[in-house]
């Protein structure tokens, strides 16, 4: 069971890094990009979070 716990922690760590990177890109786009791009990126981010929530239930 030790390996499975370790694997789960590594996976969670990498997911957190990915989420932080996405948020950073969205913040940069807000500063530089046109409004439609920002809106689309925010929508995709919201959909990803909703999907993750659904997947955690199963």
C-alpha cells in the first residue's frame, strides 16, 4: 500500500502544478489578450474543474 499512497501524492502534486500553470496563463491572457480569448480560457478552466468534481465522485 505504501507505493499506492506515494503514487497518489505524486499525482496530486502534479495536478496542483498543472492547475497553477493554467491559472497563471489565464492571468497573463487577461493582461495581454482580447476579451474573447480570456472568456474562452475561463470557460474551459471552469469546465475542467466541474469535470474533476464529477470524476472524484466515481
